[in-house]
């Protein structure tokens, strides 16, 4: 990634990263890749490292540690490359009473570092808001996370942020935990169809984290593949204001919007991916954007299609289409209303 506008972004402290990273989850935007095998995933990770990607996002529960082990295999093949890894914790209990009980957090970090062949993580994110009855494990977890950061085992403490469809109760819970944990980084999912969460006071998560001096890691910029033109129905459960029983309607609503973008910006391969990634990269200034791709071809598409930045006018046009897709998903009977400017 050598594009002039994609310079490293400071997330926190002295941790600065390229603005586009890669996630190790299953690919969801290629219609032919419902399940990636290890070989394709490894090829994708290798291509990402070769291209200069310096952040790989994963979690200990992705394949019960299998994703971490695949990443570790690739990192050993590129000893001269500086690649940071972010992982998450909070769902794997093992034989402990709770995922956050006792020394479980420290033991899980040790296992993650062993899987990755690393001495330290860039970001270690608390992925669950469940800290036991009465938050009995919260204070010990905070102390452990701070100690691991002080010892250099992790560079940044992360906390999962709420999605835009989170309840008021969830938003309040996030604010409560943020104030107590004081994370360096917040991890969330957002894209053109699923905007950043807006907190109770009307401030969105990007503005909130920037004001608090925390970095932001944004995953799913392609909306589970919907914005790349592949299997839009896969995203229907996370988009819009209600669940849609008819997947064909979701497909039609999203496809109509994407066709409008293709007419406006051209139908060259990678155009839709470029628009979705550029939209996230340019509208969320304090974030590293994580694209969940897997095989080599997908990685190459994402890293080679970015081109020049979108102009302010182009960003407005893309945002308008995304907004009308969201409206159509919330009210599928109404379809996608045409933009007045295009009538």
C-alpha cells in the first residue's frame, strides 16, 4: 500500500499502522468461496504480508485457535516483515468457571502468543461484556490487562464497541465499561450499510473515540460481502431495521443500489470494492479498517483497486446510495427510491 493518501494512522501511544488491515475470518464476499480451505487462507495471508499490510486481526475463538495458528505459520515465513497482530478474548472458557475467571485471561494470552509465534500482541480486545455475576471478574481483568500492557505483552488494550443496531442498554453498558477499562482501542463493525453506532448523546463512535484519545478498528467494511456484489442476502440479518424473511428482496434492494453506483463510477472489476473501502477509509479518520478477505485473489483485489481518493462530491454520492439502500432494507416494499438529482 503505497498510495500517497494512505499513510500510517496513529491508533494510540506509539502504535501507528497502515489504514487497511486484513482479518482472518471466513471470506463472505466471493460467491464461490463459502468456506476457505487452509491453503487458500495461507495464500491470502502471504499476499497481504508481501503487499505491506501490517495488521492482521483475529480472535482466539476463530476455529478454536486455528486461525491464530495459520497466521503464526505465515509470520514465521516472513521474519523480516513487521506485521502486528490483534486478537480478542472473552469467549473461550476451557475448564474454567468463566472466560474471565482467575488467571484465565493470562493463560489465554500465553496460548495466543504461542499460536502466533510472537512475544507480544499489538491489540488485545475484550470481546465480551459478560464479566460474571455482578461484574465480579471486571476489576481483576482490568488489573491483568494493565499488567500485560506494562510488561509489553500487549501494546494496546481493546474493547469491543457496540454496533449501530445496539439497544440503549447496550450503549450504556459500553460507556460504563469504557469509563472503567479505559481502553486504548475500540473494535467495532461498520460500513456504508451499517454506520458507526450513535451513542446516547448523539455522538457517533468515531467522534467519541477521537475525543477520548482512543483508536478505532473497524471491521466488515464490505458488509459481509454485500457491498462487493457477492451474495447480498448473507448480510440481511445485520442490515436494516428488521429481519427480512425474503432473501430475494434483500438481494434486489442491494443490487439496485450497486447497479446505480456501477453506472456512475463504471463497472470495472473492483469498482464496488474500491467504493466501499474508500468510503470507510475516508469517512472514519481515526480508524484502521479491517477487510475480512481470505484467498490471494481477494487480497490482491482489495489492495490494488483503491486508486485515488474519492472527492467530497463523490463521497456524498456514494453516501446517498448507501443511505437509500438502508431505507430500502428497512422498508423492502418501497424498494430503492431514486435520488432527486438523478430524476
